[in-house]
């Protein structure tokens, strides 16, 4: 998918969430967003949060590593995890990562997932973001 503005990148995320909400039992719950700084990962997550009616301002949790927001049914929590500062997967495990990804009521969006690739479940959806121009972003669904 090629987007030509941050709003379009957010719209793609909104469509993803709409699809998940239409069939929550069979939908993926973990999304891994790869790409360079400024590639649109956080912008995408902002669109997902808006579609889920999260009113908080969504910023990348680079320094706190993880933020969570309560959700209405059928989900319980929305997690935004930024692994940029993670050096070893064990660091994220100490924050309760295994429990978070095991809970079917959680939607989890992970930036810089390659840093914890060994512990990400096989059913996670991997999205790769690439800058293609000043406002253009290419988003690819990848198999890992």
C-alpha cells in the first residue's frame, strides 16, 4: 500500500481496526511495525487508536517503552510498545510481555520488533514501513 500523507497512513490503520472489530475472534492481536525513524509507524498507531476511540494523545513510548490504554468490548487493553531502547529480549519480559501477548483481550502494537523477534509469537502480523518521498510511505505486510 502506498500512502501520500500522514492522514492516509492513519486511514489504513483505521480500516485495519474496522476489519478486526467486524470479526474479533478470528483476527490477529499483535502487530509488529518495522521501519526507519520517521517511516510512519507511530502515525499508523495513532490511526489505530483513533479508530478504537482512544482519546489520549498517542506518542511513541521510546523512553517508557510501553503504554496501555483501556478499551471497550470486545477488547480490554491497547498496548503501544516501543523496543527501540531494548538491547535484549529479557528486558521486555521483565515488563510482563508474555502475559500481555497471551491475553486475547489485548491489542498490541510493537515498534522496533526486530529487537525482540525471538519472543514474538508466530501469529503476529508484520508491517514494514518505507519512506518513498516527502509524504509518501509504503506499507507492506510481511511474513516472518
